[in-house]
């Protein structure tokens, strides 16, 4: 998608701090981290959200595996959180499926 910031990051037009990449996805550090470790895992193929990928079990499984590999590589053995936001009411800020890997400290149990 032409104006999608994540598509631009994937193609290399916008710089990012990549921590993992394979043929299906790319993981890079969030520019506005909400935890000491905050990485975004995004599919290279533009998919708007989890809702739009619900029937693509292979993609979703691959993204979850990538999240686990990212967490392991960044030393999050003591725990981490994986989150995705969907749609306006879910506070999805970029209309490209992305999973947040958060860790590096004890995370709040409170949902905001």
C-alpha cells in the first residue's frame, strides 16, 4: 500500500532498527516504546488487521512464532506480552497488521 508507513519500512524506504527478518515478516523496534523492549512484528504482505487475516492460519502462526523468536533473542525469558490492536475502537494506529512484543520489566496487569 502506497502510503502505509510499515510497507515503507519493509521495503527499506524508511529506516528502522530491525531485530528479526525472514521471507514472511520483519520485526523492528517501535519508535515510541511503551516498555524497555517494544518491538513490532509485521507481515511483509500488506494485511490491514488481525480481522482481515483471520482465515490465514499459516500467516498468523508464523507471526506468533516470530514473536517468540524475537522475545528469546532479546532476553525476555522472564516474560513478555504480545498484543495487537484492531480497528478504531481497538486503537489501531497503523492500518497494517502488527504485533507488539513488550517486555524488559514487570508489565501492568491493568488493561487500559
